[in-house]
C-alpha cells in the first residue's frame, strides 16, 4: 500500500511498480499516468512539483484503484471512462472499451468529404464512440446508431447527452433486420461488429475475457462472418447508390470478408491495414445506379 505523506514522485513510481506486476512496462506507464491524472495530479503537476505531498484522500483513492488493478479489471472500467477521438466516453462492463484500431478508422473516414445533410449510421454502436465521433467531425451530417443491448444503448445515449452531440439512437439487432424500422437511406454505413472467433480466445488476455462483454467481441468459428452478411444485407436496402461502407475486420479474414461484398456487386472493395500492418478495415461502395 502507498503510505501517507508520500510525495508525488514516490506516488508515481509506486504506481508504476504495482501496475508492472500485471501489465507490460509501456502499458503500465500509461495506466500510471491515467491514475495520476484521475486523482488530480496530471503530469504538469507531478513533473513540476515532484516533492509535493499527495493528499491523504488521494492516497486512499489510489490504494483502492491499485487493489482493483490487481483483480485484472481494466483501468477504463475502474475509472469509468476513456478518451477516444479526443472525446471522453463513460464506460461500464456492458460496453466494449473503445480500441485504437477503431479510432484509426474514424480518422481515415474523417479525411473524406461528406457534404452537410449526409446521413451516416453505425451498426452495433456499444458505447457510441463511432457514432459520436462521426457527429463531432461531421456536425452537419445526420448520424444514427443501432444497438441491440439495452444497457449499452442507455450508456451510448448518456454519452451523447454528456458530450452534447445529437445522434439518433435505435434499439435493434442487425441480425433481425425484418424487425428494424429504419426508413432512411444512408450515405455512409460504418460498423465494428463482433469478429473474434471463439477459438481465438486463448490468445486473449484475461482482463478482456473476464471483464468485457463477450457479446460485442465473439463469433462462432463455424460462421465468423455472420455480422458482415447482415451488414451487407443492410447496405443493399439502406445504402444510397454511390454510398460508402467502412467496416473493421478480423485481420485473418480479410479476403473472405471482402469476397462477401465482391459477390454482391459492391465496387471499390479495398482491404486496408492498421498501423501494425494488419488487414483491419474494408471499404466498399454501392454502384451509382444501385445493385
Ligand atoms: N479488436 C478487438 C479486440 O481484439 C475486437 C473488436 C471486435 O470484435 N469488433 O479485442
């Protein structure tokens, strides 16, 4: 436990030592930084005034957080938020922790032009991070988001309220499109659906497996592209001729996933890599005359 009267320098190094017991050094250092910031000591304070004593309330709070880190609970759930595309998202165990890959996708979409009045939809929105970031970068566009988990949708709506970003939230399941009442046509469809095969679970860390919602991550090995077929069906009825699709994908299933869209007559199908050079996204468009 961190002792009372610890200085900020000591607090920071204590955090780093403790977190290293659970995480690789690089990650531990960024988690330590997040905790310092959360407890009122951003780097601008602890680096400029390292000999200052941490408050006793803050030390109690830090000891509580460290105890939770030792249980393997991800820091984003412990603190209750994370940052994504420079926005703060409140999180709980009903929603996936937004990933840097997904943030990369948003930055790539942002480089394209969408005129004011365009409609965009995020299928399977979780915390709302994709939909709300799109609304932030394209304020003149109408953004919609679909989610089948009620507690996730409540969380996403709350994020929209806190960020003061206006998104139309729809409760519904992309695997049950006959029940969806979405009349609109869209210029952009985006999705980061579940794509990790259950057999790939053994390569994942316990802090993901035991704490994040499996519903948002996993698919059966016999049918790993189930959500991409649903996205394809949705696009065939809801994407405007000439409209664009962006999906995040399983790095090992790029060709198969792309083939789904080729077979259906989509154009400009491109498998794109993430910064780790893994096949991570697919973009495609509908022909201008429709399919
Ligand atoms: N990239 C995420 C992970 O590896 C998976 C996201 C998803 O299944 N859509 O944890």
